[in-house]
């Protein structure tokens, strides 16, 4: 191999590596962007609830979680576990989500529609949630320097009334 061929091979390898590194960098920047992280965390949180994966859903909640109904982290999971036991199948569909960004926090706002089957209590829950005209707001806060480390700190919906005896 001549010096010229070695030089050309090195140059092609260098430019190919540079293009690959820039492509991966752009992909990671988009993946780890705040808006995308909040969207993904919300989708994954709702999926965990659909699947009745209480440990997984709990992993999305911040230690200082509080909501409009006076629930902390454990009470929220207990309410979900008790309320969703009436469903034999459950689907959760976000409608018209919007994400509002702040420095180290973000809010996901959107209506949530339930579908599924189960006993009379399940049908009542579906009707109650689907009749709401006020969107749910999920408040996410960044927990560390890691771009993927977001936790849910609050859920609110001023129109939704939950019975105090469910815990």
C-alpha cells in the first residue's frame, strides 16, 4: 500500500467516524431533550398503570410526590391498585397532550380517556374519567444532572373528585 492510499484510507475513515459521531450526538440530544423526556416518561407511566405494574409506576413518582387529593407516593399507588382491580382489561389514551417547559421542571397537560372492561365499578370509573372536560396536569421535575432522570411530583385535575375512603 502506498503512502497516498494510506492517506486516502485514513481520511475516509476519519470523515466516516466524524459523520457517525455527529449523527449519534444529534440523536442523543433529541432523545435526551426535555420535551421528549417528559413525553416518554408520561407514556411509560401510563403504560405501567395499564399493565398494573405498581412497582414500575411507583418508580416514576418522586419521593416528595403530592397531588390535589392529598395523596403521597404510597397512597397514590394504593389508590390505583384498589381502583383498578375492578378492570379485567384497561386502556389509557392521552388526548391532545401539551408540554410546557421550565428550567428543571415541565408539565404535561392533556385529557385522558379510559377504555376497557370489568364490573360495574370499572364502567363507573370509565364514565367518570371520560366525562371530565378539564385536562390532567402531570408535573415532572428533573432529579439530577442526568438528562433522563425525571420524576413525577404532582398530578392534578380540578374537576376530578375522588372519595376519601379509597386508600
